């Protein structure tokens, strides 16, 4: 059974940066499409970014384009989300998700089979 464990969240001032990590254990995720979602209080979980299994293709929600970068290290079985120029509206719990069918790409939460427990990101103004 795959376990996805996120880390790297925290409290940061607006304009600051954080790097989230998602480490997989149990089996490789190197053949899977991987994504990041986020959920703010009282809101639906929303798609943030996705990366293809080889890492050659990425996509982002418009609100983070130019500020966030998703990447992966298949040797370390880890996916990253570099977040720069953070804004208060980026405050949310961030989740790593895996699509083992390697589809390109989906933004609905129901298209991803495995999820991490989430890591809190809080951006103060």
C-alpha cells in the first residue's frame, strides 16, 4: 500500500517562500501522475498543480502560475511544490495526490486514488 507523506508546511509572511515535499513509501510512484491540491477552511479542495510521470509536463491553476513550481525526483520517490511570492489567499492545507493510471491530466479530486494526510500552510499579511 502506498503511503504519501507531506512535509514542509508552516507559517510564513506574505511574499515569502516554502517548499513542500511529498515522500512515497510502500511502492514506487515513478510511473504515476502526481498532483498537489489544497483546501482552505470552508472551501472545497482545489487542484493546484500536476506533473507527469516523467516530469516533462506540468500544469497549474491560474492563481499560482508564475509563483509555484512542481517537480519530482523519481530516484527519491519524492514530489515537491516550491511556493514563492506567497499570498494570504494561499493559506490552506496542502495535499499530495497520486493517479496510478498516469492520465494527463485531471483536476478533479476523484481522479486521484491515493492521498497524503496534508500539511498546513499559513501566510500572514
